[in-house]
C-alpha cells in the first residue's frame, strides 16, 4: 500500500467522513475512490466506485477512472465491463471527449484480453 502525504491523508479522512455521513454528492464519492486508488487500496476504491454507480450511474468520469484502475491491477474483464458501461453512458449523454478516452482505454483492455 502506498504511503499518503499529509495533505492526501487529510483529504481521505475528510471524504470518508462526508460519505459516511450519508452524502450522495458524486464528487465526494468520486474523490474518495480516487484517494483510495492513489493509496493502492484498490478493493476499497472499487467498492466506492460501485457505490457511486448505484446512486449516480450517469457520472461518466468514474467509468474511465475505475476502468484504468482495474487495468493497472490486470483485472481485465472487470475493466472491460466498466469501460463498456462508460462508453454506453457517454454515448447516451453526448459526451464526446469522455467517449474518446473511454474507447481508447477499452481498446487497450480488449487487446490484453485478446478480443480486439
């Protein structure tokens, strides 16, 4: 597990408190997931992304970041699932920049899976 600097550790504690207090602010949950990922607490990051997805499935940035994190962990099938879902959401919402990033990440995952 990576050692967090003091600023990151404070941010992590703050975000844990906000989300534990029942906030449904997507930025709080997204930020918490990113902090967990930065700390190499990947299972906690995945759970946090999953929780965010349950109450805000249209939050496009989480799909790319979760897919990239899962790719880093070589959890290719899970990464594919997240990225494919993100492509669908970004397409439906007309978010072309995010769509391009998601498709590029997905191509890399499909290559790893031999499904390109």
